[in-house]
C-alpha cells in the first residue's frame, strides 16, 4: 500500500502566476548579471543576493502559509527551481537547499521547531542545512557521528563534510547514531557551543556556494532538539530526500532547457560554407535528441509532482526522476557543446558554465548508484509506481 502525505493544493492560480512572473523577472534582470562576478570571484555576494531573494519571495516558496511562506504545491514549485537552474549555478544551489530543507522541517519537525525556524526561513533570517555526509563513512546508517543521552540533553560528536549552504545556515539537521543500529536527527543551531564550520576547496561548477566541513565537538543540545522520535533518522532522511530528488531533476530540466535554447539560436546564427549550421543533418540530429530528453523529463516530473501533491509517497518515481534527469542533462549539455563547437568551450558563451554546473546533479541527493538501489529495491518489493502499470506478483 502506498504511504500518504499531507495533500498539497498550493495557492490560487492568479496569485501563483504573479509570484512566478516576479521571480522570473528578477532572475534575469537582477541575478543573471551577477554571473561573471560570481564565476570570477567564486563567491556569491550574499549581501546583494539574499535581500533580492527575500524581496521576491524565493526563500519561502515551500514554507507553509501559516509560517509566513507561500505554501506552493510541488507542481507550482518545480518551474521556479528549473528557471533558477538556467542562470549561475551557485544561485540555484542556494535556493534549492534553502527551500528543500525548510520544506523537510515543515514535514518532520514538531510544532515548536517549526515555529522557531520557519517564519525566519520564509524571510531569509533563518536557513536550514542537512548535516549527513561524513568524510570517513558512507550514507544512511553508515555514520560515525554519535549522540549520547545525558540527562535532559544529548551530546553529539562527529564530523560532517560537503554540507551545502554551511556558510549561511542558521540551523543544521544533524544525523547521528543514538545506538549501534539506530540513527536519529537533531535540529542544531549554528551558534551552539562546540559546533565549528570550515570551508572546503572550491567546486568545479555551481561556484560561489559553500559545501563545508561541520565539526561537532561534544555539542550539547536539549532533548527537545530531537526531530521526531529517537531512531527515526533514516525514516526522516528517506522522506526528505525523496522529494528533494525531484527538485534536482527539475534543476536538470532547467539547465537542459537553457542549453537547448542557446543551441537552437546558435544553430540559426552560425554560418559555415554559406549556410547556417542548423541546416546540417548532424546538427539537426543533436537538436532533436536534446529536445527529446527535455520533453521526456518534463513528463516524468509532472507525473511525480501530481502524485506527491495528491498525498502519495513516490520513492521509486523520485529516484527515477533524479536518475533520468542527470542522464538527460548530461546528454543535452554534451550535445550543446558539440553544436557550439570550440567557442562553446570558452567563457564567451554560457554553455561552458552550464556544462560544469550540470555535473553537480550527479551527486546531489545521492549518486546514480543510490538511485538504482532505491528504484530497483522498490520494484523487487512489488511497488506499483503507476496506476497504469501494476507489478505482477506471479512467480
């Protein structure tokens, strides 16, 4: 039986369109012009960017309305995060992580935790980051961090790295073992004694955002910092990453759409032997293949969003969206580079940056091997991922 979530209807269409149009206009008129500065300096100017994002409502998109956010449905949110993926990648990362894990807290946090963090998240005063990945361990239950109960407190010790938005997060959802087999989650404020943050080397793409190292040296938090019940960490993780994988696939869609748009324009304007290269059969094939990937990715994202907004859990669909998205954006940006030729390999054209930015999609919210594991495991367990396609139980 399919597990259910709270039904999400989003906001009225007229209100949504006004919000979306305001965000889209700011993306291209105020944020896109920052691309060269961010790429050159490898740093997002937060003093400029965060006020813009707050003013246009981009930081509270998935925060429920009762906490001051817009309360968008997933179907309403996906086109917005896709549009952010068309401009400088670090900007998309900030918006994605901020909204994804504010959304996660709205679903797994208790009323006190939500009231303390979400109103600030909607305005940019607060921001939530996920502290899961560790330098010496794998994923899920394979953690070295521990949280030991000590009276009315927990004492957390461990090290996390590649923690996105670690430079701007006001709170971290920290995952640690509370027993040898059980993982629990804790909401830890940035300024808690014993928590320190260090920068890691700059990244290949999506420049300007920090994916830092978070050290927890006997960090003491009250028992009220526990998110849910002790031992529910893996359950919370699965729920949060499930929909966030769909967000990554939407990011892949946005990058793919932009690469296709630029390639069509270049195919029309670039002339060789007296004709636009778009008249060449080889280039036409590239464009058709790119468009096919974009079309297919739009379709599976729409299906996943419809199911989630209807209150369904979508573990297999989410992993398949993420997996197909990363493969599609890889193919599309490969072909875009071929259409542009040598000039596309230079910073004279956005294709070079889109190509690099897209490669982060391989790694966010789990590598391809994780998506294979999740999707195939659900199928082998008899999970029916479509109303029109039921998994047979015959031997």
